[in-house]
């Protein structure tokens, strides 16, 4: 008899008035929502990676044709970043995203992050520089 009393005192697995079938359906619904969110996150991540890769291709082309790109150092000579901006770029992309030149100017390291060139408003073609130079003289 003591056993019956112990069993009777054991807590029920579900609070009183809660239907286990409804709880199971709610859990299934939450599981489906979580799976859908995970799928959407993977999709956004894949698109972001594709955008960065495509921007990198565009940036490589622009760098190879830009009068401001220093091929020897792999940096952009058009941009001189303030120290706080350079620090922010380092936080976003890593310590090798910015290079300090011999004069102390902080510059984008394009060789490491070519996608930066894809969005650069300062791009000037070397070809236009050559054409402009021919007319002088």
C-alpha cells in the first residue's frame, strides 16, 4: 500500500488542463518554424557569399585597370582612411584589411579584399589617364 501512495503523489507529466496532443502539435509547429528560419538563413548566407564573390571579380578587374591601384603593395592609393575608420575596417574585415604606408596613411589592402574596389566611387581607368596624357605636350 505504501507503493500506491508514492505513485499517487508523483507529479503528472503535464499540468492539469493541458492536453498532451495539443502540446505535441505546438512543438511540431515550433519545430517547423525553426527549420524554415534555418533554411532562410542558409539562403541569405549563400546569396551574401555569392555577392561577395561576384563583387570580388568586379573588384579584381577594376583594380587591375585603375590608376590608383598600387600593384606592388596591393593597396589603393586613392583612399587615405582616418585612424578611426581604419580601426572600424579592421574590426569588420580583420587586421590585414588596412595597410599603413611610409607616411603613416591608412589604406585599403585591395589584394586581400578586392570587393572593396567594386563599390569604389574614386575609380579612374589607366586608359583614360593615358589618353589624357597624349593630348598634352
